[in-house]
């Protein structure tokens, strides 16, 4: 085997090894760095439930990073009902180290169920990870950042149920 062939085989081996690993598996081994300032929270709320009576999603992973450090990587609320409009579910708490201006939020979903007056549907959310960046100066104003997910627009028919195609915004 030539060097090029061995290099390609090694690269393919690394790619195959990484397939199928969830965000949760990757973040569980990370050390969380705590800051010396106030504690902030990351929350998830549903907006515009539409025809959905319930919209239960399982949260697979939550990670908050800033300044090159992991600030949080534990799921505080493993299942949320986003049809409960007006309720912002706690996903994570964190402290931002001094001098950090931006934090990045990663939220992975495991699936769920949605109910309407016509029946219940399973949700395929396996390939969805929300990636958002928040300004620490804005989060400091109210001590939290809230991801607002538009429930009526975020679920589309697909396969045997519904697929999560998130429409969201970050609110301080």
C-alpha cells in the first residue's frame, strides 16, 4: 500500500469512528470552567403554539462556551413542553469569566411528541442542534437569555411523523 493509500485509509477510519456519536457524548467529558461573576441562565420557550395542544421535546445536550472555555454542559430540564406558552424552561446555568464578551449556546434535541385535537405525532429531531451566540452585556441586563422557538412553524410533516425544522430567535 502506498503512503497516499494509507493516509486515505486512516482518514476514512477517523471519519467512521466519529459517525453516530451524539453531542451529549462529546460534551460529557468536558471540564466546566466557572467564572467569578453573577450566574446567568439559558432558557427555552415556545411561541405561537398554533394547533398544538402539547409540544414535548427531549433535550439531549446543552453546552455554553465562552472565552475558549466550557461554561456549562449539563441539561437542567431533560423534557420541555413548548406549547405551554409563557413558560421559559431552564436549560443551563453558567458564569461568564471576566473579559468575555460573547458566549455560544449549543442545544441538541433527542425527539419528542406533539399532540393536536386530531392526534399525536412523533418528532424526529436527531439532526437538529441550535447554535446561537449571545452578548454577555445583553445577558447581564436580565441575568438570562431565552431561545424562543416558533412551535407552529418549526414542525413539518416527514416520514412517519413530524420533523423539527427550528424557527427561533434569542431574546435577552
